[in-house]
């Protein structure tokens, strides 16, 4: 019940209104890596990563044990909340991030075994963050809710792309902690987390394309 109330409050309010922009999140994660890379090399202590409080964190659908509830056919949802849309589920968002990261690592001639391990870590960390925010419900609900101004829908989609692109950036940064990829240096790691964010961002904003 509490989870439903939080979800409703987000759906009827402004989409991810308190979030930093996707570009700002990319920059902040680069600052995070500036301490993360030296840490693995034994040069300094990891600097804590601070991000603005996000209203969007309140959107998760949870059971009585606080576990995220994936949608199942016939599942009752709060008023104004739509089931995840095909092509924009957590799995789809993760796949979009993985595709960009995999292409990047292959272009950088990363060892295939390390690529596989890194993609698994990326999926794990990104899924945790997406479930915490109920991303698939949020994307579906903001896209399908009625709007008096058609342009308002486009703006909501743009905000969602910015926000969840930032979530992917954070998830990718999380996945690098303890990874041998850190030895490849700050620029490599910054580019990797950037392409993960690009993948998620670019998938979401396809909802603004004609025929979506």
C-alpha cells in the first residue's frame, strides 16, 4: 500500500523533477572515477559520490518485504499506473546499455572473457538501480498518461531519457568497482560509463519518434 501511494504521487506530479540532468550525471560520474581509478592502483581513497535527492526513487512497486514486483499479466496496478511497455522494460534498457558497452570494449580490444564478465556486472548493477526506481513503470505511465498539450508528452519523454541515462551512468560506474578495467585508465572508464548512459537515453527518447 505504501509503495502504491508513493507511485501514485510520482505519476501525478512532475516526472523526475528533482533529478540532475543526464549530462550532469555523466560529469559527476567522471569525478567519481577520478578517485575510483587511483583507488584500485593503491594511490588514494575513494571519494564519496553525492547526487541530488531524486523524487523518482519513490516510484518502486514493492511487496511487503520491500522487494520489487515485476509485472505479471493481470496484476492490479494503482490508478494512473500502466504496465511496462514492450521494448522499454528493465531488460530492454539493460540490453541497450550492454550493446553500447560491448561495442565500445570490442573496439578497444578488451579480452572477450573480461567483456562477458563486465556485461554481467553492468546488468546486475543497472538492474538494481532500475528496480529501485521502478523505471519500466515510470516510462510507461508517463508516456501513456493523457496530456492536454501534446508537447508535454515529448518533454516528459526527454526528461525520462535524461534521468534514466544518468541512472545507467551510475550503474556502469558501480559495475567498475573492483574491475580489472580500471587499470585501463580514467579516460577509458569515463567513455565506458558514458556509452552505457547513451544506450539507455537513446532508447527512451525513441518514444518521441513518429510512429512510436
